């Protein structure tokens, strides 16, 4: 299976129409996507057929389908699910869909990111836009270098512990200053701010998906100081961790 990067002009966050998850029906007729683009995260194997062209799917496949296309799905197990994000039509340099086949650890990372995005949808639409924008940028045709992708994956897999900049820079043989500049260019955040943003985003997932005490969640994202954790959380989500959890439970 060969990756096919999408080719979008992503100079601003996309305007999201909706986000959700549903079961794909084998006999469901083809449907037109004339009014929106879509980002899909497939939790099954099978095939996506877009404008008559077949694209194989495996668990964790990430696909972007442009507007003005006809799509349907085949060869997937019963009760197969996928997560979708519909957005207003984006400017493209190609009318073809993009398909990406992530590795094992990357599948888990993407699943967490989509879970975060679904949580943001009910709480903060701007954070939803930024989260989807992050994913689109990462796999765009003109996108991150493999070295920076490796660094972002390392950060994602080590949010539970200290992440020294010296360790990150050594991984791709760059100076700390050079790495910091690259991260700022690619993510719009300083390296320290990006790591904090990912820690707090992971904490938000744990707050809404578990009954763990807030103190324990803070430890799991390596911000054990309660005051620092509350301050960082409010900076990203406006709400305190307690209020965020209460608000989520009432949705």
C-alpha cells in the first residue's frame, strides 16, 4: 500500500461542518460530496471507491476526499466504523484523494487525536479547527520532513515523562536552536509550547474518558504540580480541569 499525500493549500485552519463516527453499510449507495471535503480515519480494512478509483484500506488508514466526488465503500467487515470530519471546500492543487497508511504506534496516536477532536466539538470549536488543521498539515504533500515527523511522534509517545530538548535535537542531529526554529515554523508554536499543548490535550482526553483523579492525570502527562497543571489547562481550554470534566459529563 503506497501513501498518496493530499495536495492542499493550508494557509489557515479549515472551517469544520461536522465531526462524528458511524458504521459503514456494505449496501449503502454511493453518495456525492459536492458541498464539502472530508477527512476519514478508518477503524477497519476494506476498500474506498472514489470516482471509480479503488483505494485499499487497513485499520488506521487516514484518507482525505475532496469535494465534487462520488464515494462508497466495499469489502469491509460488518459493523465497521470510521471517524469522519466534514469541512468547507478547501483549495486543492489536485482533485484526487489522499490516502495515508500509518504504522502501529502512529495509528494509536491518530486515534487519540480524533478522540480529542470529537471532544473539542462540544466544547471549543477553535480547538477543533486547530486539531484537524494539525493532522491535515502533517500529511500534506508539502509537509513536515521525516525528521520532524519522528520528533513529533517521539513527543506523542513520551508525554508521560520529561522530554529534554537536548534529547530531541540529538535524535535528528540538529542543534537545539535549529530544532526549535523548525518546530516553530511547522507547528506555529515554540517547542516548549507545543509539548505543553500536547500534554494538556492528552489530559483532556483522560478527563473525559476516565474517572481518574485529576492529580493522577496531571502525573500521567508529566505536570505533577497542581497549580502549574491548572494554569496550563486553563490556558489551552479556558476552563479549569474540574469544570471541563463537569461540562463534558453534562453533554
